[in-house]
C-alpha cells in the first residue's frame, strides 16, 4: 500500500455541508429533526445531529429527506433543492465529549433535484 489509503467505497462522495430535514415515515406521528450533512453520494447521505435533539431512531427506519444544495464551485454543482426517501443503515455515536451522532441513510428512491 505504500502509506496511501485505498478508497473502498463504490460511489464517490461529495462533501456538502448543509441542513437536512429528516421526516420519519410511519403511522403519522410526524417525528422530524434537522441534521447537518457531512457528505452525499448517488447511493446515500451521511448526516450528523446533536444527541440531545435525537429522538428514538433505529436501523431500517425510513425517512423523507430534504435539503438545500449550496452552489459549490469546486464540484460544479448548481444550487437547488434535493428530496429523497432514505433508510437508516448505520448510527454511530461520536466521541462522548462531542455529544453528536452520525446517521448513514441509504437512498430508497432516486433523489429528485430541483434547480
């Protein structure tokens, strides 16, 4: 390997920092929260949230995801809004002193993008 870390991910990720509105898809309870995106790919989204704002979330649950995509000169992205349904595939608690969790969502639908 020669000191170079090999990328094992199948899809390229873009580092995009913006608010994500996460609405739980269930029997109409209306649970929702705001998270901060870490990165996004064609297959999913990694977001971060403070533990004290976190409701009960489990692997396999479905959420409607909505975010504004900022204009990024370095990625050739146009600003707009993105919507998708995502399934929670992983929840990782960050170091206890940060009191944050990261939630990995796998897209269940192709994200819709509006410019």
